């Protein structure tokens, strides 16, 4: 347990009705007493009205609601005090300055309250990450994912897998310790079968199309096409404002322009790019290079064609459409109708017609786009949560490799090496939740096999 007491403004910095200052650590209660001389200690977890005084000058700083959360049943596991102040800058600064003058107190570092909560076992690492995600969440689906993870949905999966690995290690280690007594063969087979099931679960969890990570970070769309196809007009329409310059001068857009949208609760980052063409202008060529790079890593490519170029699509644009990550938009459909709509495709990419100028077809496009984006970022209803960070994915891949090695060498490599592989797998998963601990391995061995007998 930490012996310093930290404090910080826990609410936003702007002028507001209420500002919350949070304190955590062994000195939190004394600090509250110093601010409220002569008053009794407020009952735990009950809001109490108190005048706050500067301990140095006795000056009244604010009339506040104060709440005490005694450890270990608090957010951080330490003694916590919350001061609900009037949210003006002078009030907040006065209280923070007064706290800073109390011996044993110091301003908190970024994330330090949650870090203490983790160190005191109040949260696992996935839950701590979820709190950061919840604070950063900008769309409803991001909020939902972060809330599930904060409640332990992801951590419980990983902890469950880790304890199954630990149980398997216990079986294998028992084989090592009691080689002369020979474990019954069916126990050995059951342990191996259980691990094969676990390997399947980990593989299925990893095979989620990176949906959880996309929902956290945003789905990346790229508007691509020839100059003057109407990409910038479409971007402005999506953004609801003039984010990019629209001009009949071909080659106007040279840099990548990004706009953030919320489509069906999923955060989306749309990039407008320079029109793809050969150019002698060095700046435009760099723009085209950047557009091509975007095309490479975008989650979904929106290939914008001019109605007058349809259906003779140039090969380079056709190639962009062919990898299953593209939606083709025949723009300027106000100029002439597009035949055969509804079941058109370009090398497998769906084709929609619209007019970014008149708005015809835009609703249908938005509905289609929203569906595609939700498909990229959300698992089906009732599906188990997937990894939400590359950190989870890397650790899980490490666990999967070690587990596969244990299963492959089960009857050939000898129990010592198999146990070592399983330990690697368990440790990799334990790193995700931050609960790597050899103590529980010992616990399982003793509980399962009555070694003292
Ligand atoms: N008729 C018609 N003109 C359009 C449409 N969308 C864009 N334009 C025009 O096409 C020109 C090029 O548009 P812009 O968005 O700058 O194209 P970009 O080079 O692909 O970004 C501009 O003069 C636009 O006003 C449309 O749906 N119909
Ligand atoms: Mg443009």
C-alpha cells in the first residue's frame, strides 16, 4: 500500500456547476479534517455539507459536499475523499493549492488513481484499460464495449483460461513428481482434451476480424478515385460542413483530409484523398502517393467514380475494388441514370449510384455504409467480447503458440517441457490481466493432488 496521498481535479477543467476533487491515500481523512476544522468526521459514503477552509489562512474556500470512502472498499482500495465543489476556476485552484500545502499530499500523476486501484487488486488490467476507454468513448457502441470490459467481461475470459492452464500444469507436474506411481491414462487424456478445447477457444477469440480494436480506435474509410469524381463533395456531405475544398479544377485536393463521424454508434474516420492520376506536379504526386498508402490500410475503400466514366472503369481503380474491402459509388447520377442498379458489382464490390450534389441516393448509401461499418466493428448480438487492444492480441498469440507446442509434444517431449510450454501460455495470458502469480500454481497443485498424503 502506498504511503503518499494523492489529489487531483477529477472532473473536466472547464467552468461548470460542480467540480470534483478526489484524494486517495492514508492522509485523505486527515486532509479533510484539516479543511473542516471543528467539524465531525462525515459518515462513510454519505454526502455531507461542509465549509472548506484554507488550513494556512483559515479563509473560507467554498461550501462543498464531501464524501468519504474508507479503504479497502473504495475505488482505489485506499481511503478516498471526494470534494464536490462549485465548479469555478478560483474555487478549484484555491482548494488544490490548499491541499498542496498539507504535508504528505501531492498532486496525482496521470492515471494514478486507477493504477493504485490495480495495485491494490480492485481491478485487473483490462478493467483499468476499460476505464480509460470509457472516459475516451465518443460513441454509444464504444461506451458499451468499455462498460462491458470495465465490468470484467474480458478479464473473466482470460482469468478463466489461465486457471484452466494452471489446472493442466498441475496434472503434468503431478506426472513429473510421481513418475513411479503412474497417473491413470484417462486423466492424462482428459487433461490433453481439455487443452485442445481451450486452444480452439483462443483461436476463435483471436479470429474476430479485429472488431474490438476497430471499435476502440475507429473504422478508417478512404475516399478514392480520379480527380473531379466528387470525393471532396461527398466528404463535406458526410461531415455536414465544408471540410474540404470542392472545385472543378482537377487536382485541388492534395493532402489527406480527415473527418470524424459517428455512424450507427461506431466511430468512423473518413479520409478524403488526392485524385489518383499521373501528374507532373511534385506536390500532387506526393498527394497521390499518400492516397495510395491510405488505400492500402483503410478498413473500407469508397471508390468514387464519375457517372460519365461508368461502366468503363480504369484498371487501377478496378484493382482497388477487387479485394473485398471496397464499396463503389457512381457519383453525379444526376447527369444520367445508371442502368441495372441493385445487382451491379465491380469485381465483387457492391456498386451504388448517387449524386453528392442533389442528394439523390445518399440515404441509401449512408444506410449501406452504416451497415458495413457496424459489420467491421461489432460482433453479433450476444457474442463474447473480443480483444480490444493489440496488447491483448500479442499476448494471446504468444499463448496460442506455446499451447500448440505443448499439445504437439504432449507424448513425445516429456512432461518437463510440456509443463514449461503451458507455463509460458499461462504467463502470457496472465500478463493481459496483470495477475501473473506463481502462488496460485502452488495452490492448485496442493489442492488437487493432496501431496502431503
Ligand atoms: N453534377 C454533379 N456534379 C458534382 C457532383 N459531385 C461533385 N460535383 C462537381 O464535380 C466537381 C469536382 O468535385 P470535387 O468534390 O472537388 O471532386 P474531387 O476532385 O473528387 O474531390 C465540382 O465542380 C463539384 O461541384 C454530383 O453529384 N453531380
Ligand atoms: Mg477533392
